[in-house]
C-alpha cells in the first residue's frame, strides 16, 4: 500500500456573492463557474496546463448543466486535456469536491486539482406539467405534420402550470428554515442570541474587507467587487425589528431574514496539490488538508435536520487524537444563526454527547471569539455549492497570515448530512 502524501492547500478565488435577482440575474451556473475557475487559473499561472482533476458542482441546475465542471474547464484557460467531474451534496458540495481532490493527491493518483462549485437561484429550472411534457414528446416523435398537430389537440391551458425547484425536504415537506425553527425550540436558542451572531458576522466580514484580507481572494464580476449581502451597519437593534420568516403564525418564530442566509448567486474554486507539484511551480502552500468526515442524521425520525456536523466532528477528532478545544479558530458555516448555536450547545451537552454520540461526556465549549474570524455565510451569503471552497480558501489564508495553527471546518447540508474537515499549517 502506498504511503499517503500531505495535501497542500495553495489558495483559491471566488466572485462576490450576490443576492438573487441582482447583479448575476442573467448568469447561469456555467458562467459563474467559469469566472471563479478562470480566476484561480490566472492567479496561479496555470494557463494551458494539465491538472489531474477538476471537481465542481451546483445544487440547483438545469438538465443541460450535467457536464458543468468539464464545460467550465474548457473555458477556464486550463488545457482541454484536464478531466473534470460534476458532483453534488447540497451545501457541502465544494468541500466534498476538495476532499475528493485531496484523496486523489494523498494516494498519488494525481499531483494537483481544483475543487469548487456554483449556484444561482436567479436562473432556476422551471419544469412544466407532465401533461405538457407528454404532448411535446409525442409531437417531437411524430413523423407527419398532421400527427404533430394531433398531439397538440390534447393541449389545455391548465397544462402550462409550471413546477419550480423544491425548497422543502421531500421526506417531511418542511423547508430547511422550518426544520431549523424546530431545532431552535428543542435547544432553547433565543432570538437575541441569533441576532447577535448575525450582526457579528457582518461586522467581521466588513472589517476583513477594510483591512484588505479579501483583495486576492475575491475577484470582481459584473461590476461587483464585494458581497452585496454585506451590511456593515447591521446591528442587533435593527435585526430585532424583522419579523419571523418561517414561523409566522405561532408567535414563537425566531428565525428571520436577518439571522438566516438569503438566496444567493455565486461561485468559488480552490487549488490543492502535492508538495512536489507546489515546489515545481514555485507556490508556497498556505496550509494542509489533514482529514475530513461526513455524517448523516435521521431527521425523518426526529433528529434535527442540520445536526449532522455534531456527529461528524467527534468521529474525526477521535481518529486524529484531538479535542474540540485543540483548534486556533473554527469555520462553522452559518446556514442559520440558530444552526450554529444548536451545534455548539449540543457539543456542550453531556446527555447528548453520551446518549447520541456515544462519548464519555460533553465535548465542551469553544471560545466564541475564535469562530469565523472573517465573517461567514450570514454576511457573505450562501450559494449552496460555492460555500465549501469559499470557507477553505478563507481559512487557508487566515492560517498563512497567522504563521501556523489548526482550523476546524464544519458545514451542515440539506438531507440531514454534514461535512467537516481539519486544516493545519
């Protein structure tokens, strides 16, 4: 068996994330992916080069996007000899892409690769009814013009009723926000704590932009230079004026548009390589991808939909002989402020850690001042498949600027799953 090699994170690029139906309203996943991937190619001088693999994906996409990663490669500046895969695991898509790239590097299958993802909720696929679909298929299959006309004789205007992409879990019929409301009630997460986390995320992201942290990470696109979700003047007082977004009738809803991520368009990409490849290309690694883990929970059976990271993290920690406190900072994806707070509270809960996670006791608390030091999804926005690569590139640069350390990355996903990772320098 081959000895596993270290997996170096060399850096990445992303476009500014934008609220749906704004700057990128007329750009599809391919256009978004090409810009982010192309910027990474340009940043590292990879024009015309063959990489071992490019893995990208999108959550909401048209059927024509089936070959998304390969089409993006062909327009990125990379050699057309570079192979590509398109994958999807909801909000964990681009972190999964990077883990897959890392595994291939570690085992010696490839020397370097790029992982990333894109999503647009502005350019969503709209599917018409089964009746209209059948009429169109029959008309297309007909050989004679008269037979094509006969196919349309069965048309009724009711057949024009469109079907939009699902925003609810098929097994429960609840949206992610509704599920997170249930989690917030179960764990006793207050509206005030959620708003405080959201305001903090905006302030941290604004400060990072002001000090130039994102100058070489975020590339302009369509005249936009910063995430247009960002509100530097956001405050707890302003957030407190917003009405509940998912539970509008009981009077007990705590999730609002301000403490939840908005529907967002964007794309990101990140370059990984072996040490040998990095040296040959005169690129200094920012950090290393040490390990990763995925997990799932039985949300249909009553577990919280977004609680899978609580399971994945202790499994990964045990394998690496680490405690939850053995990290210099934490990058925890802010799908909802409540999700982050539920996760932290679960790790602090002795009963949950014993009975659900099979641990001898609670994992314990983390220093909240070490969490998401440059802001996260509540302020940047959350193009589903782009978030993982955004977080990895951001955390890698943070580790490089610190001159060393260790970072825990945690991402919850739809479908009751989670993907987590450890970065080290």
